[in-house]
C-alpha cells in the first residue's frame, strides 16, 4: 500500500518551511518513526518521521524547496523490508529529485555536485560514530562528510544536527571556484589539447592571485532572516529607550560561593547567576506590572503571569526559549530549565512551543565579554533586561576605596507605555535585590 508523506501541521505563527535535507532516497528501506527529511522553519529544525515500515518509492520535492503544511513530500510503499537498499534501477528515475544538488547542500553548477569533504574521505569512523546521534550520523554519512571538519557546538564537543545543516549550507561558498568539472575524455581529443594540458598547471596547485580581494555571498538561513525581520519590526513599531545602572554583586557571589557545592550535590545542577537575575526581575515586575505588559492595538494588555524568555546564542542564531510561570519555580528548577534549554537549543532539539509566548526577556552579553550594550525588545513584549560582564572595579564604599565585582545592567523599554520613572525604578529594584539577595527570599 502506498502512503503519502506530507509536511506536518506547522504552528499558526509559521507559514512555511524549507526542506533542508533528505535522509532517504528512492529505493531505500525506512522504519517506522525513522527520520525521512529535515524541515527548517523560522525558529527550529523539524524532523519528518515515517508513519510505517516500508520502502521509499518517490520524492516529490527537491532539497531547498519551500513547502507548506499538508504538502506531499514523498511516497513510501508500506510492507516488510529487509533494511537494504533496493536495486539501483528502482532509484534511477528520481535521481534528479533526490540528489542533493540544490544550492543549500551541493554548491554545484550546471547540475554537477561540488565535493563536500576532503578527497578520499571515508565513512564515519567508529570512534566518531559512537559520539554522534543516529540522525546526525545519517546526515554525515549520506553527504560523505568528515565530522572532524565540522565545528561542533553541542555539550562536550558533540556534533549536532544544526551544526551539520549549517555546514552544508556554507559548502557552496567554501568550495573553491574551480573551472567546471571536465567530463570523461573522448576517444579523439581536440587539436592542441595535449599541448595545452602539458603547459597548464593543475588548478589545485595554482597560487592565489597577488592582491586578490575575494567576496562571499551567503544566503541568510530562515532563522537569521526571521531574526532580522523581528528586530526591524521592533525598532519601527516601538518607541525604544534604554536606561542603565550598575550592581555590586559581592553579596550574590558570596551567597553563591557559600552554597554552590551543597546546591549542586542536592539538586544535580550548578548554581549560576541566571536564577538570581530571573528571581530579581520577577520581584521587580510585580512592583511595576506595566513592564510585564504589552501593547495590543489601542489597549495595554497586563499579564498576570511571568513567562520569562532567556536568550540563548546558537550557531544558527539567537533564540529565546521561555520559562513558563517562572515565579512559581525554585532556584534549582530555574537553573535546570535554563540549562536544559541551552543544551537543547545548541543540539537543535528545541521545540517551537518552547519558543512561543513570553512576557519579559533576559539576555546575557557578558558571557561574550560585553561590558555594556543596548538590547532590543523581543516584540510584542515591552521590555528586556541586559546583563553584562562582571568586572572588578574600584568603588567608594563608606568613604573607603574598595575593589568590588560590578556589572552594568541595561533595560530597554517601549516608551509608549513605560515611562522613564518606572523603567529607572524597575532597574533599581533589580539592583537592590541582587545587592541584598536575602530580600528575594524574604519577599521584601
């Protein structure tokens, strides 16, 4: 029985997706729930699983094609399979569709595929295969890649699916601009070909031209294009203003150092700074609810819950997973959820549901060394808190010059509904909570 494989129902906020990679070709056996293809949306990479055991009979779209919900991607023939590829003749008719000749994956011109790995690259070594997830291993093997050459962003240097997809997307640019691939020599070479071949140097051995000024044109990924669109929309539709302050983190650091080992032993997660900032922000939001509100037409929509977005940087771009009902979570729960989001974001396994909603966002540029910045609001939210680098600086305390761990804080807000007085007092409330963290525990 033939079964059509369709694009799964996309969330309401996502209109379409791009088919990035086929993991199976016509004639290949496929098991139920095995990943057939990857779809890249504005936010995440989705997998298209097979609904039953069978053999891939036909691929309806090429890699790089923009598809919509319900569109037919492929057809499989259900039934018992032996796990082996069908004879080559069965897959030949679909070669034009299934070959990764799209610009996303191949970097080829005139239908000739550019090499994706070093000459003579072997299949994934056993030592590498043991560190790769099944979906990543299939993607690497099918595209004949050397996993050692792909920058890895996963935990402990593990390679994620997003790493491989991004690497494939860069291949057309990274491939050398060599002359078109020559076809097999004919029986009678054209006149003068032998002389020309004797005098010409192989393209691989030609040195780059002296003073060459190279340029590269790389298409934006869907995620990067969506980020650009949202940032422009925020700046063009909101009256953004930023206010700054600085916080002395001596008390927070001392409390963290005092209980860090016991906290990790009891809860199985490290005690970082993010949980302190999330709790401090929630306490401040409760005092100034307009900062947790948003504009809806001519109305102000006050949110009586606290869904805090935590910005996470990945190889594909910045995403903001949301901690739901963060006010009801303990420090340990906050640390676990934030750490889990960061891990899943870099592995490419985060879901669209994790990224939707949110009433307030926190971003930490300090992990990259930023001393001060003006973050842009994550619309339709009305404010965002920017953390920065902790730096020892001389401060005057009780008439004495002492060295203290200081951090600049920034709050960018929509001046249409948040006045400067409220924004400044909101930031001062965060500063006071962090400089005396016991207040967060006592609720004062």
